[in-house]
C-alpha cells in the first residue's frame, strides 16, 4: 500500500514486481487520501475484501518526506503511517503492517546520506509495536537505489524475518538493529564550554539545571531561550541566583521553531561580539497519547519545537565554528514507549539528525535520556517516579546526571542512551507483548535469557495454566475469577498491594489510569491470559466489571471445551518451535507445512458415511501422544 505522491510512486512498481517474481499474490493499493482516517478505513474495508486471507501489508507511505500542508515539521509519511495503523484497527485488519523507508537509519560509515525526516516513522513504529503487537510487522530500510538483489532480500524478510522487526537491507547484507553498551570514555576527556552557549527550553526544569552547570563549568555567556523568556515562572530568581557566578546570563523570548526569530537573535548576538560556540537543544513539547488518539494536529504540535527547532538551529549556526551541538531526545525514541508515539518520533528524528550533521562535517550529539526526576511528566504527576520504577526505569536526578553531558560530547559517537535501568524489570516489560531482539544483546538481558531458559518460559506457563484453570471452572466461578484477575492486575499497575484499592464498579479513570498505565494493564492481562487484547482495553471497558465481562467473551472464543486438549498440544508445539534453531530454508519449510495443516483444518468437512476424517476431526479425537506424533510427521515431511 502506498500513496500516489512522493518517492513511493517510483519505488512501488519495483517492489511489486520483485514480490510477484517470488510468487507472492500482491494487491497494490494506491490511496489518494491517506491522512483521513474515516475515508482510509472505508477504502481498506472495501478494497481488501476477505481480510482473513491477507498475509501482510507493506506500506510505502513512509518514504514520503513532503510536509503536510501548513505543518513543516510533520511529514506526509509519518501522518499517513499513523492514520494507516488506526484505519487497520478500525477496519478489523489484523495482518501485520511493515513500513518501508529509504535511508532512515545508518548501519555504518559507508551508507551515504541519512534522512532524518523518514526516521520519524522509525520512532513511531517502535511505539506501534508495543501498542499494537497484533497488527505490527516491523520496519525495513532500503538504500537510496535498491537493486534486484536488495529487493529480493526485502521479499525474503517479508516472508519470514522471525522476531526481527527493525532491519536494514544494504549491499553487504541484512542488518538488524541492536542496543549495545557504549564504549567507556577515556579518563579526563570532557567537553568544556567556552564563549557563548545557546540553551533552548532554557527556563524549563532541565534548562535551569543546564544553566547552573554551564556557569560552574566556565561558560562566558549563557543565553537561555524560551517562548516566554524573562516572563517565565522562576526566570528572575534564576538570574539573581547566577549573578555571582562570573558568567553573564541572558534570558530571552524566542520561539526556536520560528526561523526568522532565531535568525534575528543569532545576528544580534554576533553583532554584539558574542562568539557562539555551542548549542544545547532541550526545548520540546510532551503530549502523551496512545496512537488511536493521535491526530495530525497533535503530531504537528508535539514535533514543532523538537524537530523544527533542531532544523532551525542547524541552519542558523552551520557557518559558526561550534564545539558542541547537543540535542536532548528520550528513551522512547530508542526503545519505544507506550503512549509516547509523538515524542518517540521526535526523539528518533534528533538521533538521526545528529548523524546527518556529522555527515556534513559538523559536530553533533543526540542524547536519549531516561525519565527525569524534574521536568516533563514529573512536574505534574506525583506518582510518576513510582510508576517508572515499577517498569524498571529509575528517574534521573537532573543535577547529578547532567555532568555526564560533557563526557558524552567528548566521545566519538552521534547518539547515546543515558538511563538508569533495572533490566530484570524493564526487559520483561518491553517484551511482554512481543519479543524484543533490540535489547537481546544487552549483557543483563543475556543473563536473564539464560536464567529464563533454565527455569522455563514463565509467561507461556502462566497462560497455559490460565487455560487449564478456565476449563475446570463453572460459569459463576469463571466470572468471579476474571473479576479478581482484573482487579489484582489493576491494583498492581497502580502500585497498590491490596485488591480492595480497586473497586469492582469504579471507573479506571477515577482510579488514576491514563495512557501509559492503561497499556501496562493490557500487557499484564495479556501475559496472564495469553490473549491478544487491544491497547484501549481500559477505555473501551471502563470498569473492572465491564472488563471482566469482555474477558469472559474472549475466553469463550478461545477455550471451547473440546479445543482445550488441542490448545495444550499447541502450547507444547509453540515451546518446541521457540527453542528450535534452524537456517532460513528450514524455517520456511516448517512454516509452509504449518500453513498446509491450517489450510486443511479450515476446509469444510467432507460429507457422507464414507467421508474421511478432516485434520480438525483427527486432532480432536486424538490423544496427546497421537497429536504430537501427527505434528512430528507433518513437520518432518519433505
């Protein structure tokens, strides 16, 4: 699927030809208006027909870098991708969505140019993977001019990439994205501010701490930019506090996303003899919301300061001899974060923009910070630190964390993540709804994986145990068990130790649920039950009683009594496949055999006294050992 404008119009025919050459049945959809959710949902419902027969969806919308009219920071590619994810849900299409980009990521120093505009989709995609695991495939990046071999590799990935969902196809092969420990910074290496330093977001919580740090490190002049300038709360007190530091402090009203205003400020400073040596871009707008609630207007507002500010700062200072150009991004852009789609997109842009500047021979560093103890959500949410801690993220005390900035700038790398992570909590949280190969090479995650392998798959065991329990309960007992399950997990999500804190009929909103906690509750219930549940669960079913009733419906559809033995064997098969190591050819052969089994199982049973038993009938009538023998025979066939 792709829009009819932009680079996708040139790439689409080559991709479609390559897919058909490899035997795929391709339906090429060109949609004129991919930004209208209602229209797109209706077109999808009408065009895709039998939605159960769709194996996957490949979107080329992402390569469109043209800005949405009137919003220079928001690209058509990002807006269309968000709308497409929403419309697929509205039209009940559960096939995995893969998004194709060109030059959005860098695999090595020989990739050529990088496109920060397309990296917006990569940030958003990492959030979509967590919020909508059931209908998200992944992200694949091609080089600027993919040849037949690259397109063939693309087709291979779409046919079966395993758990990998962040990939780049290059002439040298296929690369998968990984988070790895940063190399140690040499002893004594640190960036020292000199001359005049511009700080955007200068009167915010982070900006004020930066100002204090810069004064202590010897900057001659610190210029704090914000939209309200000296009228911002606390600005006068900050100036008074720093007057005796020996550093000149200027607080000025300047919207960093306004190119003319920024240009005028830099011109005035240089005319007055200021030697601007560094830029610290900490301005940004946070607007947490799940993807279903995002609109082009909300996206544009969230991107304006981050993206527009970075671009404007680059353009007005690229003729200066800067020693540092530092952008503040966030962990959501690196790993993803439920309810943080817009912020993740902006953060991924800043990380890519640092690579772009370096390709031009300019200094640049993007730092993806963990959650701050001051600033952002922490300023208005007293429970923020506790909620982050439960997810394995300790909030960063600003004053004691910012000294790391100088060491990061001094090391030779465009981007780095700084966060205080308890991997034993954070890793399982990230991977609770879908595998996360991205973090698999983190040393702590390797240790956890080895321990989990020795102990068995706790999540699978929990879901299998849930299904066994369900099969043994009466209707009344099942209803009570599900209500207790919902209340228990809701209490745990909010940090309560007692179920009584969550009234059975009390609305989740009144209990304190918002976007992030609603997603966490969905993840907890999915892990406990093995069910695929929507990210809007707590909003669609706004009380524990209503949610328990919905789960009863889902349990009924997934655990018919005669299916329980077969489901148990499928649990064993899933475990066997998860531990099975094979090359791509073997995986494709096994996948083909499984599809053959499903194809035969879905067929209507033959009629007549002499009709042979279908696969479904054989499975239902078979003992556990016979089912496993049947599967072994099917998978072993050549």
